[in-house]
């Protein structure tokens, strides 16, 4: 068995262990053991991958394996990883691990909650190791379905409305996505669903006609873009984030939304490069709106989760914005942004969940003076805020600088104007981050109930420290991650550029 399949097998064993667990202690033991194994496996994969690349392994995908799943439609269970996949698997394992500790005190229905949480993580891991389009789509759906119950049952606020809105919009995106995937399959000859084979015209695959690309590219990009908070399909995200329990918010914003950007890059742009080059300007405008709109919307919110949710809309918009710039530097920055935002937003939601669990409110107008009451959680929130606004030394600075430098490499006026507009979002980010920090952490506490509250417990401190170390580590030592990502980005960008000149452009801005 290919060892990549362990990323799917371990969650399956965890599901069995959770089902057999008799009490809360057993549930926690299964989750801690399983999430630790996933983290160790991801670390081992990263070290092995870097070693093999250094030793001269030049294949586009490493550790590949495949076997027939449904022969009539040429569907296979095919796995393999490149630099992008490895980075996403490492991110997912860190957030599942820390999310487990952040939710150890959750009640009621602890067992049922972790069953659905584990199923969600199974879908995420399966998505990132798959190189077959249909297998990716299947794991994509496995990751989406548990969100309805996790929010609808264990959420807060307007949880039923949020769960229904999220599910309906993401299922609508899935419908577009399915049309796009089968369009790609039959457009490439109907012989294989393997992404690498379709891109490189292997195993009977041929070039998808440009006219078909112009149909399937928007469908596929929008299908994945809905999950990536693409304007105007982003409205599910703030409501879903605000109502979700802590660990679900962490996994949702930290990893699940990254499936959208990853799918857009891996499938839509890689397999339909001519359409990507021709139609990118349309989606650049939409993603540019996402970046600025998300930041402005965060400024006027009063709920901590809504503030962070709109911040996620802005930062995930930045990911899609960067990959549409169609150059290696910007696309590398996009993947770094996925990593950075995943860690930052997981840290934010973990801290917000811990504060809400004590104060029973997320309204910034009712919170003040928390620095004296909960110093550990308050300092953690400040660090998360500084990372979010792109302070040097944290992951946000590395990711955003790489994106802006890469975006500015496009010399035409259209791309540079959009880049400058996106840069302005950093200033807006500083406004809402510093406003919230000043409002809730400093000043004098006016609520007598809050004066009796306690600081973080040991398991909460452990989760927060792990995420802070990851955010700071990526910011202080980014080169090895950047080099690893570049090995995955370069073949895709080179492939897009190699066919970009085959169609005469009708872009009105060029």
C-alpha cells in the first residue's frame, strides 16, 4: 500500500475508534492519538519529499500509485504529491491537531461531534493526495457534507440558517464543478481522469478545444471559487464562520476554504491554460473586489467571528487574485498565503472560541479590559492580529510581499492598478485589527462577571502556542517552504505559458 493512503486510512481507523469509545476520556484519547499520528505522518512526508527533491527526483508528482475504481468511466484511485500538496497536508495536520486540543472541553455530544469532525478531515486529506479529478471531487463532497451537522447541531447564533445557507451555496458550486469536470474529461478524449495525464496528453488524452475550454473553465473556476469565497459567491462564509464551533471554524477557514484555491489552480488553470490566459481578467476583477470588499466589511462588524470571517474573505480572495496573475512568483505567494492564512485564522478562531466560552459574548462593545483578566489569551490575540496585518517576522508578511512582488511583474496598467488596489487592503486590515485589539483588550472592565473569569487551561494554551510557533516559524524561516512550493508551482505555470500564445487575446485591458 502506498504510504500516502495512510492520510485516509488513519481517519478511518479514528472513526472506528470513536464509534467504539465508551466515554469522553476514550473519545479524547482516540482524537489525540489519531491527530498526533497525522501530524507525524505529515512531518515525515515533508522531510522525505525535501530529501528526494534534493537527491534529484524531478518527477512532477512523487510517491504515485493508482488502481482502477470504476473502469467504465476510467475513474481510478490515484494518489501523488508535489510541493503544493505537501504544504497543504502539513497545514491540515497542524490544524486538525490543534483543533482537537482546542475542543477537548466541548459538550454535549462530544463523541458525535468528533465523529463528524474526523469525517471532515478525512475528506480534506483525501482531496490533497488525489490526482484523479473524480476522486478529488468525491473527497471534496465528503469534506463539505459534515459542515451542515457540525454547524446546525453544535453551532451558536443563527446556526440553522447558517448551516442551510452554507450547504445550499456549496452544493450549488458543486453542481458547476461536476459539469466542469465531466466537460474536461470528455473534452480531453474521455480516456482518463488523471490530472497529470490530461495536462501532458498521456494515455489517450488530447488537448481540450479552446471553444470548450471557454465553457468549462468558468464553470470549474466558479465551482471551486464558491468555496474560496469568490465575490459575489462569498456570502455563505461569514454566516458559516460565525455560527460554527471553535474547531470547525479553525478547520473551515484554515483548510476547507483552501480547497477552493487549490482546485482552481490544480484543475481549472492547469488543464485549461488557454482559457485561463484569455479569461483571467474577468476573475481578476472579481477577486480584486473580494480583497478590498472583505477588508472594508470587517471594519464595520461588531462580532469577533464576523470580523475574522470577512478578513478570511479578503485573504482567500488574495489567493485567487495571485494565481490569476499567471507567473511563478505570484503563484508561489498564493500557496504561501494559503499556509499563512490557514495558520493565522485557525489561531484567531481558537482564541475567539476560548474568549466566547468564558464571556458568552463576541460583541466587541461588551468586551473590554480583557488583558488584565486573561493575559495569555490577550497576548495570543495581539500576536494573531499582528500576523494578520502582515508584520515582518510573521507568515503574513512573507506571503503578501511575495504576492505583490509577483503581481507587479505584469507590466500592463490593468494588472498594476489591481495590484495597487489590493495593496491598499493592508492598510484597511490594520484599521480593523488595531480597532478590535484596542477595544476588547485595553481599558477598564465594566462587567463584574468578567472579573471572575479564568485564563486559558493547559490544553488551550498548548493549542495556541503550537499555532503561534507555526506562524512565527513560517515568517522567520520561509525559504525551505517557498522552495518546496516552487517545485510544484513551476511545472503548472510553465505549462500555462507554453500554450498562452496559441490563441489571439481579446482581453479589452491588454
